[in-house]
């Protein structure tokens, strides 16, 4: 009985923590990544 109660509290804590993390990060715009410009060589233009 004690072991079942401990497991229940552990699972409840994990679920509650995950929900709080989702709530904190919800609605935030994604981070913008800088676009890396590709340097084209002669080989790229020729297709090789």
C-alpha cells in the first residue's frame, strides 16, 4: 500500500511538473534563427 502511494505521488509530481513547464512555455514565439547565407562556388553553379 505504501509503495503504491509513493509511486502515485511520484507520477503525479512528474505530470504536474510537465504541465507547469508547458504552461510556462506556451504562447511564446519561437526563437528566430539567423539565416546562414550559402557561399556559392564555381562547382555549385556548374552542378558538381
